[in-house]
C-alpha cells in the first residue's frame, strides 16, 4: 500500500478535542465530523484538504479523550496517513481499528514542512519527502495490521475473514 499527498503540519500534543471539538460529538455522521475536523486549530483545514493528503505532527498526537470520532473525522476528510513523532496509545489503536494508517517517525517530522509532498510505502515503512529529496524510515506495519487497514478497518476485516 502507498499514499502520496501534500503535508499539513502541526505541533506537539494535538488532542482529540482539537481534532474534533466536543460540540460536534452529537453526530456520528462521518461527513459531518470531517467538515469540522481540526477547525479550532486550522479553521480552513476541511476546505483545503484533498484526498490523499497527509498530516505530520509532533509528539503525543491524539492525546486526550478516547473518542473514536477523532480518527474517523481525519480519515473521512480524505487524509491518507498521519505521521507523528509519537501517538497517544488509544488514538493509535482507534486509528488502526477504523483503517487510518499512522506512522511514528520523529525524523520525518523534523525533516518535513507544511506543503511538502510525501510518498509513503506502508509495506516498507518508508516516507519519501519528494519536495526535499529525503527518505525516512518508520516501522512498517505487521501483516495483520496491514490487512485491517486494507479492509478499511477492523469490523470490515472481521467480516471478510468470517
């Protein structure tokens, strides 16, 4: 699996309340959540993001409450992958469970700027910054996680396996 897109870059400690503000948690409609994704941090994000774009962020991305709405809003907005220095554990698991690829790679975070174009090879764990001509190595996904992501989430994966 591969992804290629433009970078939206954010700082450390982007919490789930910033990813999808609590005032929108009265809906479970993925399109409605995507329309408000990151609006308190980057008000124009939902208008600017294109299918395949990539979020790059610092440490502890997805900290805060364990709401599944956060990775769902990101995925439905069209983001192909989130690359961060580190992720909050519950966000990491929720992202994989809904089929949103995420990679930890502090070097890629440090070597990438907003607007750069990245190409990510999930099988190899490589993050190629096409703008800067640099390649970073993240840990590739284990095979079972690749299957979950390819199935667009854990529930679909289980349905396909049964």
